[in-house]
């Protein structure tokens, strides 16, 4: 099971960690104790998951740490067990074309293809575009790595549907109500042509709403808390983190 575990080798070198800690805002703004925890998790992540470049992309050591560190932010308080059941991350240089088939309501099968910045397969790999990874972590509300990891957490209890397995102390009915209300509110604003503070991609479906609000939770928590404070509170209980507090501690941005 731990074929990829090399206990004598540190997967994260000091130089690679320093680069991420200094230049990636989402890591740079962490308190020292959280950053230490994140480094340890990043190390475990790199030892237990397989990260590979594809489509001619050379995933060097620095890039591996950039991906792994951001992947570990959502599980900073949950631990690596939350990423059980899958092992592989594949990174393309840019957007990649995803193909599949779907059956419409009349039973006719259609082939589709679309360009994507990331995707997660149920119990399968996560696929990422490096171009989008490089645009993530700047505390601007966009993070393709966190987005796909949120889908992975959502898939722990079946297909992604915006309803991941909750902690025992959480109330499933409250989660459902809070997320449904916010999802409907965003959809109505998008339909009305309003410019929304949360990326309108979140209105695509409850699964995307959970993944996109997770990006905002870690990247722009003040924006999410302003728009949908109850969603922020549910995510705080789910991730067992309070990124707003981090900003307050840092004296605001
Ligand atoms: Zn998505």
C-alpha cells in the first residue's frame, strides 16, 4: 500500500519549500505553525501520491511542491486520510481536451469534447493544467488545485454533488439548506445578468458551487463571508479552518 513511501528521503527539499513559502501568497500568509504542518503534509502527499507531467510537460521538483502544497491546504486540519481512495495527479502544460459520451433524455448517445483546466475522476486521477496551477494561490479567488481537491472530498461518499461526508457534529440538513439557498441565489443573479462577486461557474451545479466556494474560502475568505456568511460558516466547520482569522491576524490585506 505504501510502495511510494521512502522514509529516508525527504520529498520536499528546503530550497523548494522556501520558494513556495516566500513566493506563493496562499502559503506565504500562513502562520509559522500552520506552515510547518503544511510542509509535513506536502511531504507525505509527495511520498504517497504519484505526480506526473503529460503532454510534454516536465514536472520538476519545484512544480511538484507547488501542486502538492496547494493540494494539502484543504486538509491542513483533516489530515491525509481525507485523500483516501486515489493516487494520481497528471499535469498538462495548459488546458487539455476532455472527451466523453453522454446519453440524453431520448436515449441518444452523444460524444462531447471540451477544453478544461482541471478534472477529477471518481476513484481515479486528478488532471490539472499547469497554466492554471500557475495562476492559483495568489489570493485572487482562483485555485484549480483546491477546486479539484474539493471535488475529491465531495466524492468520498459517491459522485460529486456538493454534499461531502460531514463531521459528526455537523448538521446535514443545515448544510443542505445553506448551500441550496446560496446556489439558488447565485443562479438567479447570473440569470439576471448581474455581475457576481463569486465566479458564476459556481452556478453550473451544486458540485461546482461547493468546489468554487472552497476556492474562495481559502483564497478570498472575506468575499465569501460577505456574500454567503452561512456558506463560509459551514465550510469553516467542514475544513476545520478559519482563513478569515488568518487575514485578521496578518492585519488585513
Ligand atoms: Zn469543477
